[in-house]
C-alpha cells in the first residue's frame, strides 16, 4: 500500500460522495481511504458507510475538530504516505499518482503540495502563488528568507492539496488539535515541515477547494480565533533548527501584527495589545501591518473598525 488517504468528515452530506468518488477515480489504486466521522449529525456518516469500495473504511468519534480527526486517521494509517482530503473538496485523477511519485523520487522532500482550483468558478490559483514567490519543484526556505515568503509557503500547503510522509507527520506531532481547534489547525504542522526540509511545489492544479461549502473559515462577523502557532509558539520552536530561529521570530512578529490589527478592528483591544507585546518589538517597524497593529492596541482601533463596517453596510445596501 502506497498511500493512506484521510478524510475528516463533519456534516458534509451534500459533498462527501463527490470527495469519495474522486478518491476512487485516482489513477493510483494502491491506497486505503480512512474516513474519520467527527460526530456528524446530518447523515454524512451514513453516506460514507454506504460506499462500496473495499479500500474505504470509516471511523467514528465524538466531535473534536478537523485536526483531531486527521490525527486519528494518521494513527490508523498503514501507508508510508498520507494525503488529506476535506469532505467538501475533490481531486483530479492523477493527484495521488503525481504526489506519490514525487515523494518516492525525492526522499529529501518533506512534503508534496500542489496548486488548486477554487470553486465556485474553478479558477486555478497558479498565477497568485507564482506572484507570491512560490517556485515549481523543490523549494527550501533559507535562514535569510523574508518572513513573508515563509508565510506564503505555509499558506500554499492547504490540507486537501498536500501529501506528507506518514512517519514525518507523526514525529512532528501531527495537526494542532487542542481545545477542538477549528482555525489554522494545519499551519503549525506545515511550518514544522518547512523549517526542517524542502517541499515540492507542483504547479498543476490537481485539487479543487470548494470555498462555497467551507464553514470553518471565510467571512467573519466577529474577531477570528488567534492562530494556534501564536497561542502555542513553543510547539514550533521545539523543532526549529537553530539557524532558523531569527526567521521564525520574524514570522511571529509579522503574523502577530496582522492578527492584532484584525482583533483591534473588531474591538478586541486587550487581546491585540497582549499579542503585540508578546511578539513584536520596535525593530519590527518595517513589518506589514505594524502601524495598523499599534493603532489596534488602542481604543481608536475599535472606533475605526466600527466606522469601516458601517460604511460597508451602507454601501452594500445602496444607501
């Protein structure tokens, strides 16, 4: 068996059959598919259980979040390679064949990740990622790289478009799952991978991400959760090679500035200030969002956010 496919499933009844069909249609047939039902209540589990392919099996657990579901699949995986497919996404037929071929040919590669299309619309994201500095083939972050490139490389590694060695994922602690985390739970793992070796970037759009079906990210009506790599930075620091310590600190400053700015926009001034003080210093003044984050740490940030939202509402209502 070459690949274990792990499908975290929670209330995706309209989409899960499409995801499973895309696994069954893969040109690489030497696989197992582990569907981890994370406490679905809409009949999703029954749809998965009715799938007749003998390579597929379903595991049920109480709702604990996508990170916990993926980690349960990793613990059950029998293949040396692990691929992850969210139940509302789907693959092109050669996704697994391409990813497995790369990782088997390049043992130094920590992971394989590909460009994806976004539904609705089916538009490839290749141009966007190339403009952000993502290069095809093996790419390794360097100690002198800009924190923005590390951010883009981690963002490129969407779960449904990334394959990793099963043992590597387990040794690095898998996905973040504390407190049922449902936001950026994958990024902690991807950062660990990127800091410890090269990743293969495939520019063919072999996966499709259904943004219209996603519920755990996207439009927010309040401050979004703080990313786990900022709430528990020690997890990444524990496996970060010494020569990358400066880059990681700069990454934390960059992301803390952005998240603090968002928190301030929603009036979460105290949390914005706590985050800013923990990760940002005066030497980070060139970081994007630095000024916005400083404003967000004051009551002015919340006032500005309310004004912007009020103007947006008036514009959208045609007033």
